[in-house]
C-alpha cells in the first residue's frame, strides 16, 4: 500500500493482489504492465495475492481515501477465492473510504458481501470507460447496489456518448476524466485525447455529477505546448476544465459524514475533520444563516435546465398555439421536487419537475392562455387537476 499516493483523487493505494488480464482496447497501454518492467519485477499476467500489504488498512488509523486495487482488478476471477478476506478488512475499517474501480462491473453483484444491503457507506464502486467500446460498463455499474457510484473516463482515447436518461444520470455520483499518458516510442505509448471529448463529458455530466479532471494527457500536453508532459498542471488548463470535485458524500458540511468508531470525538469518517452532527462535544451555536435555496434545489434546477433545453429542441412548436415557437415548458402536474407522478417515476427517482411525460412545449402567449383559462386547459389536456394525482407520495413543494 502506498501512502501519500501520487494519484490526485485518493490518499493511498492498497493492493490485495498484483497482476491482471486485459479486458479490451481500453487496457492497451495499462500502467500495471509497464510498471512490471517487462516482467522483471513481477509477472503482470499472473494474479497473485499480496502478503505483507494485504492487511495494511487495519494499521492505518488516520481516515483515508484508499484506491483498491491499483495493480489488479478487485473483481478479477482469480481473486474470488480470497475476496471475502478483503471485504472483512474493509468492514473493520470504517474510518477509511475504499474506492474500488473495476473493468468487470458485471461481476460485482455476485461477489458482494452478504450484509451489503444497498451498499456500505465507506465503499465507492466504479468502472472505467475510455471509449465507446466500453460503454456497456456504464449500464453494468448502474445496475449495482451502492451508496456511491462513479465512472473513470481515463484513459479517454475516444468520444464517449453520455446520452443517458435523466434517471440514470442522477445516479452517477462522480466522474474522473483524464487523457492517456505515455511515451513516443516503445511498448507503452499513448493515444490522442481531444478537447471536444472532455468538453462534451463536462457539459453532459455537470448538472448531475461531481467531476474530477485529472489530466489532459500527453497528446494535448504536446498540442497545447504545456509544461507538464502529461497535462497534469491545472493552472495550464482552460477555465471550464478546472474541476477537481469529490462526490457529495465527501462534504461534511452537508451532513454526509459516515459513522465513526468514537462518537465522543465526532471525527468524520470521511475526512477526519470535526463534524457537529456526529459529535457529543458541546459547541457554541452558530448565528442563524440567511435562508438560501437548498443545495438539493439548486442541483435539481441545474438538471432541469438541461432536460428542459433538450425537450424544447425536440419539440420546437407551441402545443397551444402551433403557429408560434415554443420557448418554455409548462408542467401539467406541477413542479415539485419531492413528489412523483406514479410508481414508475418513484422507482426511478424522477420527481414531477423532471418528468418529461408531463412537459408541454409552449410560447409565452400559450402559457398565458393556459393560466387565463384553467377549465379549458384541463379539458384540452394541457393541465391536470393536482388533486387527482393519487400516486404523489409526499407533500407537494412548488418551485
């Protein structure tokens, strides 16, 4: 295990094994093979359980983010016989956050611990997708039960289409983006990563997902004449690329700290800082803050802006006055972020605000007509009586 890891989005790496087998072209220039020094340090194609570092998380007391495992795949078939031992260590190290990244997400569900439930608070599960060829892994990770779900778009060597349903996008907590690094000659080169591919991922994911841009890669570093040969210096990047966010679960201020061993200290298991919600220590009351739009409301409105724009692009004419262009969305059943139209929407987490089935493209004149003539609008199907929404599960909060 390497403490003070050079990987920007983690604190340490822990390898339960060393060695792996390649899955597809995303693995072509895998650094694990490169670091084997042509097999002189270890045999990269043999998955061998580690010895001296296998239980190291038990010896690290400071809460840390731990990348598990950087020199193998935690869900590789050859680890099946001792993976439960690793789960036992993770279970007993609640002060740490284990970041498990795999190219075998289709195997995850079968090999989760029996007490996994809907996920453990101290485990993030993610998959790597570097091109359209690996797109299926996105759908596979969406099927997995986990509290925190992420995707690593690294090495990004092809455009990846993120045209997912909003119900899927809001379930992606974190995305890592990075171009491929490598050498000009030899076995371990690099493939180009283009600015447009990164820009598109950022635009598609920003409303719903925390984004961490790790590096631009060797190709863009040369193309843009950057001083860092792998394009890893954030000060040299375009402004829109300067994203190094972690999932919301890392934000103690929002009360997402995980259970701690010693509640008397109140140390957050996520970051090690004092968390008032976990602490028994009496602290002076803060002055009452000025009421602001909640973080959840802000997040939903950002998602809504993107969904509504795409809806209007597909439906350019006003449904009430077809001769006029549609410029806004009328919500036939309200704009609640806590209520759902039916069980289908509730199961997918699509609140009334984001339910496109209830959208109506309208011009300003059309919207005024609906508001001016409510009985007529209901008769025409432009509005639904809020009282007949039997499937609404909670109090309707209007925006």
